[in-house]
C-alpha cells in the first residue's frame, strides 16, 4: 500500500477508512464539531478510546459551527478525553500511530460531505508517529475537560443560544442583551474555572515556554508574549481581570509569564543569555 494517498472532495470515504483502522486509540483534531461528524465516528470507529482536540472557546461553542451536545454523544460508546486549544486550526485524524488523515475538513457535514475539501492519508509509520507526537503536545497545551465539565457548560450554551433567538424576535431587546451578556460572562467564567483543576496557571505557562523554546529556539520575553497569548487566549485576555480559585486570569498574565520563567530558571530548565531565553 502506498505511503501517501490524495483525497479530494467529498473526503468522507477517506475519513471513514482511516477511523476504521484505529484499534487502540482514535485521535481527532478539529476546531468545529457537528452531529454529522460525531455520528460518522460512532457508526464507524472500532476502538474504545477517543481523544478529541478542539476549541471550546465560548464564542466558538455558541456559534453555528459547533454542537456541544453532539460532542457529548461520544461518551455513549467510547472512553473520551477532550482538550481545548483556543486558536486551533489543525484538522488531523490519527488511527493509533499507523495511519493519519491530514485535511482541510472539519468534523462537520460540510467538511466531510458537502464542501470542496482536500486531504492526504499518510501510512508512513515514522511520519504518523511524529504527527501524533506533535498533536499530543498541542493536546497537552490545551484546557482539559471531562464529561462533567462539558455537561455543565452545555446547559449554559443552550441558554445563550435560546436568548439570542429571543433577542432576534423580542421587543424587549435591551433587557435580553443584558441577560445575554450575563450568561456569556458566566459561561466564560466556567470555561476559565476548568483551568484551575489539576494544573496551575504557572505550570501552564511554564510548559508553554518550554514548548516554544524547543520548537522555535531562543526567544526574548517580548518574543514569548504574543506567542503565549496566541496559544492561550483564554488566560491572556487583556479585557478581563478575574481571580478564580486564587488563580488570576486576564490583565496580569504577563506578570504570571514572568513568574513561570523564574520557576523554570530555578529548576535549571532555562537560562537567560543576553536578552533571550534558552533551554538548558
């Protein structure tokens, strides 16, 4: 069998052929998720374990391109772990470490069946292993959610969507806008609260700094700031200033990055040479 296979639209058949090959674990990376894509996995995947890397940014999950209740359906059949990376754009589907599908297609009906998408199936085990290692690093950088957290968030998402519908139709638009803003802030707080479970913000930033220095080489603090903000827009949101479970989110994030740099320096993992940080 050829190590590479080009897949043109519709890409659904190629996608299905890959997910059916997973025996130990199926890895899914897609920023947008809808019921059609989830049903395709439920009907075709033969493994018991699924890892999902997606974007549970509050704006994303209350938009038209995401169905959080569909995501919850995976738990009916699989052991599932979910990670959210705010600026995720990669659409990568990996069966064990043997075969992968790299594509422009999201896990939606449009992506798999209707849009003009493109992709490549990769069967070179060395390349697939390297891809899965990269995806695992992305997964680790993200905000880890369990089913309970997503269940909780899905209630808020449904309320926001319903309020938006009311806002479109109601004469009491001003009141509904206020209610909508309160609900959006509550949802944002719940998503941020999940960050306080299991890993401190200092640990998140420290891991991210090591990741960036390993992949980009020596960087100054000024270089690191926009890169970290791009990876973690939820933590590094300059428009908010909140303390949740004694951890700071928002405007003080650059100070917290500095704390993480000092932690890594004290641990002997990085050092400052000139104006740039280096891995040791």
